[in-house]
C-alpha cells in the first residue's frame, strides 16, 4: 500500500513539474529552479538567487559595501526580464535570449508603439495566455537603455536625473521597490525565466545601496 501511495505522489509531482513549473517538485528541483538552468541548457541569462542584505554586513567600508550590493542588484538589471524593455534599438526584445520582438514593433510616442500597432493592442494589464502584461506596458525611453552596457555605466545612468526621468535617489529606490513593470520581472508568463531572487529582496537591496551612498562599481 505504502509504495502505491509513494508512486502516486511521484507521478503527481512529475506531472506538476511538467505542467506547473516547479509546484510539487523535489528539494533538488526547487534548488535548481532557484539557481537557474543546469549547465548546458541554452539560456544566456544568469538566473539564480539574490544574496540577503545581512550577507554584506561584514564589509566594513561603506563605499565598498555599496558597490558590492550594486553588483547583486546588477544581476537583476542585466536580466532579460528587464533588459528586454530597456533596449538600445528602437524595438523591444523578447524571451530569455533577448531576441528582437516578433511581430516587429517600434517604440513610437512614449514607448507605446506606432499607431495601429500599440503595445496595448496585445499586452493587457496582466499576463494572458503567454502574452506578458502589466498596466502601462511600454518601452523604457531611449536614454534609459541598458542593453550591452557595463554595470558601471548602467549605475551612473540610473542615478542621473537627466537620464532617469528626473528621479531623485529616493524616487529611484521607490521605483525599484514598487513599480508594476519592475514587479513583472518576477512574475513573467510561464515560458520565461523570472529575474533572480524575489522582488522584495531586490527592493531591500536597492534601498540599502542608496542608503550606503549609491556608489557605482569602477568602470570596467
Ligand atoms: C514593460 C517594459 C518594462 C519592463 C519589463 C521593465 N521596465 Fe524599467 N522602465 C520601463 C519604463 C517605461 C520606464 C520609464 C518609466 C519612468 O521613468 O517612470 C522604466 C524605468 C526604469 C527605471 C528608472 C531609471 C532608469 O534610468 O532606467 C528603473 C530603475 C527600472 N525601469 C528598473 C527596471 C527593472 C529592475 C526591471 C526588471 C526587474 C524593469 N525595469 C523592467 C519599462 C520597463
Ligand atoms: C501584435 C501583438 C503585439 C504587439 C503590438 C506588441 N507585442 Fe510585445 N509581445 C507579443 C507577444 C505575443 C509576446 C510573447 C511572445 C512569446 O513569448 O513567444 C510579446 C513579448 C514581449 C516582450 C517580452 C517580455 C519578456 O519578458 O521577455 C516585451 C518586452 C514586449 N513584448 C514589449 C512590447 C512593447 C514595448 C510593445 C509596444 C512598443 C509591444 N510589445 C507590442 C505581442 C505583441
């Protein structure tokens, strides 16, 4: 009897794995999901988790701590869930390999697409049948492009009110912790990998980076 139950549990867990990502999978699978794809899987992004704020507490010098925290924040900023909306060209990117958006769409006024091909023709307020979504779905302005840039560059750029939409450091911290398009990074449709860690931890690290002086990594 017992082994029948066990087999049933295994079968259910496997079905769950296939159908619902990682609901009901083993500790090992969960760890794998946290850490991102196994070696050899063709995903260019890093996936993985975010360290806790406490893990930086043994770095004595505040500026060094700030830079180290930013390195972790950077694994999110450089993730396709964010970069795909912060591209260099005039089109968004899509997927875990940041391919050009198909169908072909352009930035248009306010990043909302060209007339007749607006983002909200297809993207609604939430993910729907594999089409990602979120209120105000649109491309980040060209001056907020991160694609292909070093973390040092991205760092200077997001702090610069001339390039970040006039945000103070306080507003930048709020944006990272609360903006709904940032939140999307951890809640994509199933076919995409979420950004590393959790949004909450990301918000905490962003706040700590700013509170420790918002130091940027040295130019690479
Ligand atoms: C659907 C598109 C979209 C996605 C996905 C997206 N962003 Fe943005 N992002 C925008 C837009 C639009 C703006 C400009 C909004 C503003 O200035 O208020 C922006 C602005 C920003 C800014 C302001 C500063 C600057 O220079 O860019 C930060 C920081 C930011 N996003 C972080 C993120 C992070 C982190 C992620 C991923 C977890 C992310 N974004 C995902 C569209 C997106
Ligand atoms: C004709 C419909 C359509 C229009 C218009 C459209 N999209 Fe998309 N978009 C899609 C579909 C469908 C997907 C998902 C494709 C897939 O995963 O195979 C997608 C995916 C994306 C992704 C990938 C998200 C990620 O996490 O990788 C981004 C970013 C995106 N669209 C931004 C935009 C922006 C910005 C606009 C307006 C300038 C826009 N789209 C206009 C249909 C559209």
